[in-house]
C-alpha cells in the first residue's frame, strides 16, 4: 500500500497530529495552531440538520431492470429498453423517529428510489405501504408534529397521535396497517415497497395513463411481533441497517419484483372513488398488478454520511414519460422535498455524487453560486436567453397538457368519501391470529391515552370500519359499549 502524507485541508503537510501547540510544555494552547483549529472547526460542522422525517435510514446501490417494452405506455427510458440495467440508489428509513431511534420500532418504512438515466434522475419516494394517513399536503406538518415530541414535555405523546387520528377519519386505513404485523417489518429486505401515489405514464404520442408502482420482495414478507420488535430495539437498535450492509458485504443481494397497476384516463374520470386519493388502494381485482421487471441492490456505500445521509430524493424529479397526477398530497410534496434539501444540505446538493445526474452528460442550466458551488460552469453566463452558450430548450419534453376547470378555492374533492370501507376490508382479510395481534397492538397504544374522549373518538372510527373490529378493541380496552335494541 502506498504511503500517504497527512496534510491540512489546504494541502499543507502536518508534522504532529497528536499534540497541540502550547506556550511552553505546560502552558496554554496557542491560537496559531491552525491544524488544531481546522480540526475542531470542521468537527463542529460535520453534521447537517437531521431530516424532519425519515431521519434514520440505510441505503445501497443496485439496478432497475425492466424486462418488457412498455413504450405503448411511456417514453421513459428505463421502461423502453427491455433488459437494460439502469443504475439506482435506494434508501430505506423509519419515518417518525430521530436518527438514533431503533430500526424495529412500529412505524412506516420509507422506500426512496433514485434511478440514474440518460434523461436525468428519476426519484420514486414512497413507503412500505401503498397508502398514507392523509390525502392533502396541508395536513402534513400537523400530522408529523403529532408523531414527534410534545412541545411541553418533550416526550412522545399518545394523546397527540390519537387525537389527530381520531379527528382525521381518512387515517383509519393506514392506522390499521401500522398496528398490524406490517407495522414492524423484520428487515428492510423482508418488506414490500410502494410508490404510494398515482403517477402518469406518457407515451411518445402524448397519451397519458395513470400508474401505481409496487415492489414485491423476493425474500418474502417477514414481520416481528410487538414483543419481538421491542426486544430488538433494546438489543440492537441498528439491526436492519446492519442486516442490509452485511448481506451485501457477504456477496448477497436484496431483490424485489417490479409491478405496476394502470388505469386509463377514461376509467379514472368515472371511477366510484377518487383514484388520486392516497389513503385508498386500487382494488387488484379491477386493476391487476403486472410484473414488469426487477430491482436489485448489490453494492454498499463506501461512506455513510456522503452517500446515505446526504442522499436527497424528491418526487418532483421526473424524467420524460413520467409525470405527476392531481393527487393533492403528491402536489405538496413536489415543492416540499426539494425545499427541504436546499435548507438541509445546500442549494447545490445535486452536485454531490450520490445526487448528481451523472448519466445525463449534457445536463446544463443557468443556476449558479450558493454554498458548495463547484464552479463547473466556469465563465458561462448565468442568465437566459443569452448570446454566448448553446443551451437549448427541448420543446418535445414539455409537460403533457391536462384539462382543468372550476373555481380556484380551498376545497375538498367532491367524491362521496368513505374513509372506512377499505380499512374494514383489510381487517376482514386478516386471519384470526393477525386480527388478535392488531387488536392487542392498538389497545396497547390507546391505553396510553389519558383523555377518554380521544379514546372513544378513535373507537368510533374502528366501529365504522367493521363492527367486530371496533367491538373487540373496546373489549380489549375495557370500555363498555351500550347495545341498542329495537
């Protein structure tokens, strides 16, 4: 191995890295010790602000391989070149916990995929569930506040969480998933991933088809019981992070089948519920999942901070052939994610290797300066139009027109909302053991609520989903529900 010479960040050789400079052998430390000052100053700045959500995570590199030519649906490159491997990076995470929280805690799991293509990076930022707690981004800050710490006690607070869920009936479906076995996956390899939102596929003729993305684990679904997850948090809070890294380091892989559901614009226009409502799934009996390829992770990052902590995903990172839908939660995320990255790691976060659209070699724009700007644009102009560079628009990649009508106002969708039927359907699909564990998990959480009205309001939502569901939960909580005759 070649010998390397220790130097300062500016390249000057370091003569002693074990002893700081002092005024005499026993005197105070000198300000002139620039190497000491550099080390301490850099150490003070080694951490960027923690993600507000998805703070604890793990990641790996791999590839997305689509085995069918889907050009009848989309012009997006990964879906039009059968068998070609598109390089990718995938970050898994818990959602509500801080960076030091346990991997096994009851929580949704983030499933954020970045695919590097010749037309730029495509990010699909989803979870291990096909649905979410809310359908409108305006509720997102409030929801996340209830999953964090009480502003007075600085402790997690069941009253906050259940107060919000009880007052937000649309959350009943996702709450049922969260407190089922699926709320505590055994590892990141043993869970599915979902894009969750509805997106648009657009083909070369400008025809739009609505699409949902599913990633079905080839390792099989495996979950912890509540007792097992609590024990794991105490024994090894980093178990899932360790499992992913060790599996790949030993030559193994983590793999998923890539599936899509599609719906035509005509079907969506007359469908019985809002097809863009992320609190609901599209029934597989009506819109079957179609396996189109595979997702394989086979390479570990070399530096966690540079490649996992600084990895930045945004649902707004589209490529030609994939576009947004009118999903109201997605629409808010189109702004919020990129804004969060600019705050957390700087305006030039896309220049970091893990975020760089390196496959799109002709990438060019007129954005300049800011923290960590690499100066790659040299003396090129920073405005457009101009008479000097040859950076041209690509009119063939304009967003596909979407007809809109009606009043601009703060308003709910005019569908007849049923926030309980799919939660009830899910409960009725469970076997007896799954139902019992669901009831025990919910009762364990609701029993921590000190406000009886909040408990009763939550119970009402579960009764609306399924009478047996609500009745068994009430019984587990020791709450007597009066019977009605007549």
